C-alpha cells in the first residue's frame, strides 16, 4: 500500500500492474472477513493472511516475484533491481545497525 513517503506514480502504476496480473491469470481475491479481527479466537485468526511486517520482507518478496511489473515495459528489470539495492543499502541496513527502541529498553536501559 502506498504511503505519504512514496512516489504516487510508481505506487499506483505497481498496484495497477498487480491488478491486471490478477485479471490476466484469473486470480480470485480472498473473501472478505466480516468479523472483528481483534475478537477472533487464535485458531481462526491464524488462518487470515497477514501482510509483511518489515521492509526487508517486502523487498525479498519483490525480488522473488516482479515479472508482472515488467509487462509492457511499464517497469524495467534495471529499475526494479536498482530500487531493491537502494532500499537494502540506504534503508534496511542502517536500521539493522541500530537497536529498536523496545530492544534498547529491554537490554540497555537497566
């Protein structure tokens, strides 16, 4: 999902390409969950697909599956590979070098 720090042109183009890929490959969307997710019993909650919880996971998944983005030369392999490299070097690696505030509280703030 796009956020305010992202490029809307790239974000919306990628979402459109994902939607077109779903139509082309006849991928049925998941059924909606019409329940309060916070009230679900654990055995039912574990069956609900989860979005990735870190940028590193998102980038790994993009690296594994991005052919749909290059259909019609909307995005190039070079652009995607460069994007992945920049995200890993300039965002993921620096964050991994620093303790998370909760980690700091647990181990360093004794």
